[in-house]
C-alpha cells in the first residue's frame, strides 16, 4: 500500500471520522492530540461511529475489532515520523494550526504530503508555516466522513500538480472521489453553506419563524435531506462560528457578519449534537 501509515492530527469528530475511514480501508493510523482526556473521548466517538456505520451499512461486513486495532491514539507527535501522509484536523484557529504545522514539519519526512482538513482557512497560508509549501493541499472532508463519498480538494498557490495527483491517489485509497478547486476563503462548499446557515440563524433571531420550520421548508421545498440548522448542529455551532468569522475577516464583507444569536449560543455551550442541544435537542 502506497500510504501504509497515515497520521491524523486532531481527535475531534472530523479526525475520528477520517481515522475510521482510513482504518476501514486497510491503513494503519496514528491519531495525535494534546491530552489523554481528548483521546479517551475520541475512542468513545470511534466506537459509537462504528456502530452507526454498521447499522446503516448492514451488508458491509465491517470487522469493528480489526478497524479499531489499526488505529493508534497518542499524545506523542514524534510518532508521526512513521507516517506516509498526514491529515490535519485541528480547530479552525490560525494560531493553533500554525504551531501544529511548524511542529509536524520538523518531525515528518520531507516527501510527506500534508492535507489540511479545513472549511475556510487558506491553504497557501498554511503552506507558509512549513518548509514544504508545494506539498501542502486542502482536503475538505464532510461529516460523517465514512459515509460521504466526495471530498473538496483545494490547491494552494504553491501546491504542485504532483501533490494534487498524490492527493487523488490517497483519496481513491479511502474510497473517495474528489473535485479540485482554487484556494479562496471558504472554497466552494463553505462559502455557500456558511452564508446559508448564518442567514437561517438571522431568521430565527429576527422572529421570522422557528428553527424547526426553517429546516422543514428546506427539506420539503428543495428535497434537502437536512435543513440548514440541522446541518449546523451536526457540524457544531462553534465550528460554524469560527468558519463564518474567518470568511468575515478574509473578505471584509458585512454579508459574512456572524449572527449575534450564533455567538450567544456558542457562549452558552449550545453547540449542537456534540453538546446535546443546539437549534434542536438531542438528549
């Protein structure tokens, strides 16, 4: 296998999803995060996610024990030295990402490609924090990762055609297709989606209707499987807020101004599915 061992940095929902997908497709995975507490939560999330996958894919024949054995959880970044490819999934905060890339750039072999799993942060900017900008590529996975067949791949200013080809082969090995887009804030999916979600929050804030009705209109009128506020709860309202703030900062355009209700809910800890309550209740 070309990418026998893959490093996954960040053990949140997206990192666990990427690790699960990789392990299901036969890769050895090293998942790195900053604390044992975070990693314990990640192990629980993995077990729950595997059960959900098996429930919705009854004919998959998935061996959950084998998948789990292929994933190593650690706080030791030095273990990334054995990785043939790295997918980074830390929070959408440039200061944190910059520190992570400076660290893994020192540890990983020079030929290893870094894939930035981000919804809004510039791939070109990430590349500038490394000595391998030509081997840094955006790879915007969708949640839940094991059940989504398409990935948005983003070409940074210095990303070479060879790196794009490597990214395609890597994703093929995960059972994914990809569409390559250019490096602008929000890329394609989130430049549209975050505006939609933010405007839906304004509708609730302004008393036009409630969250359930907003979602029902989108599902009933446009055949969407989920409404925008259900989607926000799935992604996490804290992630939505950070993404909208990145767009607002990047474009200096008031249309990306975060809804005050979104800020208030994040401050209150109402983050969506992961906290048990957002625009809808999950308890």
